[in-house]
């Protein structure tokens, strides 16, 4: 079965980005997401907005642009920069950009994502391709992928994830069986869905036999962060 090649329209941090620093030690246990880039998702006047946290800084992204803001004088609650400011208070966020102030509320995930978050074994990471042509999950100690081709035929795999390698905000899994070769790279960093430009906190590339699949996803346990 042959699948069409899929591409992410906009990825703020490419897989080939040159980053400084030493190799990071993977967290123990099932927290594959690592210690960085916790995030929260919001709806601001009907528009999806993503907040990604990096220590004393936050990246605020909507469907069109992103901006870095620095922690203000009220530690942990206010971030400012370049004519923008965001204030977090309990389950609300206030985003001021120039003369406009937006009141934001937590954004609910679609039903399939809510079901994944409640699943057992635990779903650590979930991603999908453009037009939802494929869905990937890292669940328990396995990875699973379900993909459909141009004719509507569906192919599914469930494979042991093995030991992943964590380096510079990216997890890499190399899987090989008698039937499949799969290399999975999951990178913390802004990813916009090709169809609707909704911002996601992670990007993924899957080399599956002779196919290359690219899409956007989330580490489920890292969601809902409040400073």
C-alpha cells in the first residue's frame, strides 16, 4: 500500500536546527516528554492560542505568528515583550497586544484526544497528519500507527517502542521488525497543522519503510501548565 507524502506547513523549530548545549539525560519512568516546554492551550476570542513555557520565558503562538515574552515583575504570572503582555490567573489568561486585550479560556481537546488522555495503558504522545490521514500514538511501551491511503484503505501497526534516545529536546525511536522499519523523531517546538494552522506544541517525523510522514502532536502529560 502506498501513502501520499505528508508535510507540515509551518514548523518553527526544524529537526535540523543547530542548538547549543550538552546531551540531556532522559527522565526516568514513563515521562517521555522531558522536563522542558510544558504548555497550555487557550481560546482567545474564538482563536486557538498556544503558550509554551521555557523557564522564565513563554512563547505565545496563534495561527499566524509567535512571540517570545519574558517574566515580569509579578513572578510567575505576567510575561511581557514587544508590545505584548500575558497574565495568567487560575484558569484564565489575559493577552494584551497593543491597544487590544483578549480574555482567554482553556481550550478543550477534540473527543479523540480526550479519550487518548484517559486511556490505559497511558498514552504519552499522540500526533496526526494533515487531514487526519494518519494517527500515531506512543502508548505504554508500544507505538501504534493507523494510516489511510488515497483510496480509503487503512493499514495499522502496533510495534514495541524499545528504548528512545533523548537529545536537545528531541526523542528518537528506531524500530525494526521482519515487516517494518520505522524511525520516529518527536521534537518539542511549535508546529502548525497544515489544514487549519492550529498551533501544536510538538512536531513529528516518521520514516516508515519507504514513506515519510510529518505532522503535529502533543505530549499529553505536559498540557495544562500554569505558571
